[in-house]
C-alpha cells in the first residue's frame, strides 16, 4: 500500500477481496476506523504523512 494506491469503499460487504474491471482489491480497513484515526492524529500532518500513518496502522495494529 502507498499514497498512490487506488482504493474503493464498500458498504455492508464482508468480502475480503473484490474484483472490479479485472482489478483485485483486498481488505484494508473499515472506513469508521480510518475516520477515528484521522480524528486522533496530529492536525499538522500533511496528506502524505496522514496516509503513511494510516498504512502503518493497517500493517502493524489492525
């Protein structure tokens, strides 16, 4: 995962992987978790730093 990775948000879908137009998207985090992380992180972070922190959370803590 990286700052330029493409992402989609699914609602009420329990699948860990979804294929759309021959591209496979795999589970990352629930949207509510990402929203909570954004609220808890430092407001001074730029977009790249914010995405990095969210990715690190997904890798290490989720």
